[in-house]
């Protein structure tokens, strides 16, 4: 996992309000559960939210330069304040208990790994023999005519 600094976490935030709200969550002890995997590639926890169920959030650093953030909150901002709070808690040195990877995240990691393998296989096959696409000449002519008119 990469070194989590406040500057790095700030750079992930979409705006100043997200930074403030994420830090406020840590200050208010809104994380009753903070976990990490033994290899430190995954931080995950629960954050008190407005609903009766806490939000489950995680930061997956299996590919360090392409972290994957997940949160069960309805926010459209990504990373949301809950994820930022989780990261700020780690940067502040709060205690994260070692735990196994949750099954849903393990499944998502597996699927992502299979997608990557498939991409590599496709790329290797593409180098050997590029597949020829059949060109619909009348559609191409129609498209060109429309572009020239526009």
C-alpha cells in the first residue's frame, strides 16, 4: 500500500467540503469499526450515517497506483466523505484491527483479476492475428454524407 498522507488524501477529494466532512467524521469518532488486511492492501470499516445501518466503506490498494474505493452510502461524490474519513483515520494512526477480506470484496477482486487476464489474452491474440472487421460500406457512405452535409 502507498503511504497515506493528508496531502495524498486531500488530492483524492473532489472539493474542500469533502475534505472537511471526511476529517469531521474522524474527529467525531464516527467509525465504530476499522479493519485492515494483514498485507495492508485493503482498509475497510463502518461509518455511522444518517440511516439506522452504518455505511460500509473500503479502500482497496491491491493495485497501489489505482486504488478502488467502495461505499454503501447514496452519495454521488466519489470518493465520498466516508471513504475520505476512513483514509484520514489511517493517516492519523488510528488502530485498525487485522481482519479477513470480506467475501463481497474478495469476489470483486476475483472478477477484476479475470477481466485483466482476459484483456491480456485478447491483446496477445490480437498481436498474433488481428481479426478483420467487415465494413458496412453503405452505412459508411451514409455517415460520410451526413457529416459532409452537417
